[in-house]
C-alpha cells in the first residue's frame, strides 16, 4: 500500500508540474514597459523606451530563472560579446523596407547617417489580459527619420508556461500606408533573438560582418562557457543550419550544467514558409523568410511588395526550455499543433 501511495503522489506531482501556470502582466505606461510573470516568476518584459529604435522583449528568462538573452547593450554582463548593439532581446524588423534599414539602426549610427535608417515609433499598448495565458496587444508605426509612416504594425503576444517550459506566440500584421512598400530580398531579418553566451557556439575566430550600409562589425571569439549548437527540422546542425529552410530551429546548450534551449517555430501561412534560418554561431538566432535571393544564391526570389492598404501577417512560436533536453520529435509535434491554430 505504501508503494501505491508513493506512486500516486509522484504521478500527482508530475501532473501538477505540467499544468498551465498563471500569467500576470504588470503594465507601466509611464515607464514604457510591461512585465510578464509566469507562476509568479519573471519571464520577460516588453519595453519600448524612447531611446530604443524598436520595441523588444528583454530580458527573457527560462523557467529556472536563468537568462536566455544576452545583457548588452542595456545591462552588460561579464564575459559577453558587445558587438551589434541593435541585437536586443527578441524583436521583429527588417533590413530593407523601401530602402530604409530598420534592422541595423541603433545608438551607434552617427546622426549624419540616420536618414538611411528606419524607426519603429508611436508604440501604444492597447490591452493586456491575464490568466492561464497572458496576452499583450500593441500598435506601432514604421517610420523614416522625418516621421513619415511606411507601415502600421499591430502585434499581439500570447505568453504561457508549463513545468520547465515557457512559450511566446507572436503575431504581427504590417499594413502599407500612403505608399507601396517593398521588402527587398536581403540577409538581415526578420524575427531576431540575441542569446546569452552559453547558447553561442564555441569559436576561436574573429569575424567581420558588413551591413547593407557598408558598416563593418567585428565579432570576437566566443567567451568561456559557449557550448550551444543548432538543429533544424531538416536535420541540419551547427553552422550548417545557416541559410537553410526549416519549419523549426532549435538552439540548445548547458548553462551551469543544466540543459537550456530556445526554439523558433514557423507558421504554415507565413510568407516564404518554411522560413530560412539566419542562425549565426556568435549568438544571433533569426528567422528570415524574406531573404530568399540571398540564402538561395539567387535561385529564388520573393521581393515582397504591399500596395497601399495591403497587409501581411507573420506568426511565430518561441519555446524556451530548461532542465531537460528537447528532442526533434517533440518539436515536430509542437510545430504540428501550432500549425493548426
């Protein structure tokens, strides 16, 4: 009988661990942020201060409290790389929208060059809801430096958590305003995440990357603790994931001896599905469905265009897991479930 009670108790605990946890959203309009808590613990914050060129989710934590995102440039941490100051938390924008570079814009761009870059401004949180899922809706405007709007944006996030997993669903609709909008096939886009050093891939190389405006950024060798690697739905691993298509991509490592991973999942109705993965060894993890000419070496072209008033929607799932390794079979099931929504 004691054994039966023990078995029942263990099963009950496992069941409780898998139950949905309450999501709480703390809105601070004056501070231009919304804090998201899952099971009473900090998960992430939606921040949109005036000195950022775009709204972001920053930082992002796993269920065990460990950071998934790097701290730089907002709160730098020892041993982290400090390249690409526009890589902050989790964001969505693009390198060439009617020739304006929204992706690479940051405080590091000289004022004399800012006219070539775009901003995501006029961010307004419309509503937040709490419960077994938390939802945050916001609107924004993709503008040039003179304040002219190219695109209106409506985004909603759905946050949830079960056991050792945390989930973010992001749905973004972009609508062309007075003029047609052209997204040139280009490398840097569209859903981006910059990860903590442990999720970087080990590397002793010093590399240089050139953006669309000719700016050169040097990336140092990886710091101590880097042990991450990519895996895509098609079986591509490590650096072989870059520039390939897949319905999902997983970045996994160990942090302080504990498994930590983040996966991005594409949605079947997104443009360019399945997306190309702009997945770099130094910690940039991005899904770019619009850069087809670049990733296919010219064999494919998309060059997405929106007429005035026309819109396009992008939908993604981000899955953060700690304390357990995530398998390809699990992600296949997650992608199938997500694709039915």
